[in-house]
C-alpha cells in the first residue's frame, strides 16, 4: 500500500495495518447497553459470518460476497461508505454481480452499542428500515468523542425520517434491550475473524488489505 492510500485511512491518529480504523474510547455511559452483560454462549456463535441474519444489499445468490464490520461512530466507516460503498453499489450491487452484508462491530464507545442495538431493532421490523437508518446515521454522524448516538437522538431521527416504523415497538425493544444478544453475537463473530477495528472488509471470507474502491475491484476481478 503506498503512502497516499495509507493516509486515506488514517483515523483517530492511528492507522491499523488492515483496516485503518479507530481505537476504543474509555468513557462509559449508563444509558447505553453493555455488551459484556449480554449472555451469548460461545458455541452459539457461527463459524462463518451468519449471513442469513445480516442486512444486505444486492443479489444474495451472487458469487461475490462482501462483508463489512462497522461501528456507526467510526469516521473511517462514514468515509468508506461515502467514497467506496457508493461506487460498489453502482457497479456491483445494483447489477447483481455482488452482495454486501453489514455486521455490527461496536467498539468505540458505549453509545456505539446503542446505535447498533437500534439498527438491529429496525432490521427486525423491516430490512428497508435498517438501510434508511444506516444512511441517516452516517449522514448525521457526530464527533467520535461525543456520546451523540443516544436514545433521544436516535428515536428523533427515526421518528422524523422513517415514518412507517412502529415507534411503540421500536422504543419498547430499545428499552428492553430485546436484540442485544444479536449485537453481541455479531461482535463475537468479528472477534473470531480477528477484527481489530472498523471498517474491516472481507470478500468471500478473506480479509481485504486495500479497502479502497480500486483495491476491492482488483480483488473481485481476480476471483
């Protein structure tokens, strides 16, 4: 990877070798769910990526399967979405040549957990709700060191922008942490695949080093 590409993925002052991601901040927030408290048995975590339970864009039967581990608070994830995923969607996903899966890897802060929980709760209602939420969260991403992904912000964002959501069910699911085990399972899947930051990208099960659009296109073209 040349210096230009390395600089492209510098985030939070540290570039990870594979993913150019972000390091965890230590502040805890009582209003956010704690993944450590979620009870998920190790033997309940699939060896693969559990794709049948992940939100996706594209043709699920496509030979090319792209998986992203992401944190809604990660600036590099927003940049990757804006500058890479948008191009992948036009060239590969919308044409049926590939399918893209989103997997939660909330590690930056406690409100990363809440953002992931909200996304999972919307996904359980309707996958279309999830993708609107995904776009909204990236568009309105706040500062990494601020606890902006909180209940008030997210419920307001959803209520104002996704009118078909059953808000009573959504808010109840958040209050009860109904799908927190799903988020924890995603996180454990990431750990099993040695994910150390976000965004981390896999194509057909293999980690991708150069996650620029050109790098990913090269991997796909060489499959």
